[in-house]
C-alpha cells in the first residue's frame, strides 16, 4: 500500500493504524522495545530524477540519519512530503511522526515546516530556516534537493551562539524515497516471499 501523505487523509491513516493493534507478541518489555512494533515496516524505493522542476517540485519519503551512530537515529519514524514553489521562494515540509509501541501505532505529531529557498537552478535547490532568534537560534536547517538524482537531504548546523553549547556537531538526514506501512496479516509476514 503506498500512502501519499496529505493532511486530509490522516484520518484514513489513523483508521489503518488502528487495525494494526492486533496482538503482536512482545517479550519482556525494555526501553528499546517500548518504542517498537514489528508490524510497522519501511518500504524503500529507488531514488529517481525529478522532472519538470523549473517551477514546482514534490518529494516524498521518510527521514533516516546519515550517521552510522545509533544515537543519531530519529527516535520516532517520520514520513514527509516536501513541496517547493519557485515563484513563492518557499519549500513546505508536511510531516507525520509515528509512535510505535507494543500492540499499537499512534500518530505522535503532524507538523508543517517552511524553508526559504536560497538557490534554484537546473541542477537542484537549497532552502533553509532557523539560526535566528525567531526560529531555532541554536541551529540552521538546510534542505538540499538534487534534480538529476532525486537525492534529498537536510542538515542541522549548529550556530555556536551563546546558550547553544549543547549543539556542537552537524547532524544530517537523507530522505529515503518510500513509505511506512502496517502489516495487518495474522502472521505479520505479508512482506515475506510466498512459497509456491
């Protein structure tokens, strides 16, 4: 099932999530197991070039850390849809953050983030927000979209301002073209090859 994120369809998604509450057997609970539900599965797709990018761009998928350090991974899975309008000089990221737990998958948050486009040419675009007293003085957030590859990433760059000492390194995330889905099959094995 491919879910094309739209704030209006979130109620339908919540209904699908509710169907997934069927008993997924969990062993002894631990901190790492608490935010886990084996029925929530990721389906990565191949990146592809972005065509007709002269005025309007849409990319969808889910964020994953560029770092191999497990502590840099997102705590909760997040699906996003980013739309960029060249004439408006803005990119809008609509996101749904999921909160998997034993026996249930909840919608933790729904948000929209706006980036100001700084460059846009035939190869790609960059946009950013933050780094000021209005929006996140401790970090600048820079979005990059490559048109030839379709590769999309965001970097959280520390500003090193007073009071921001805890933000010391740049964290980067790439947008995996794909989606999350909920396996509602009794054996939680819908993604496994079937025997013929």
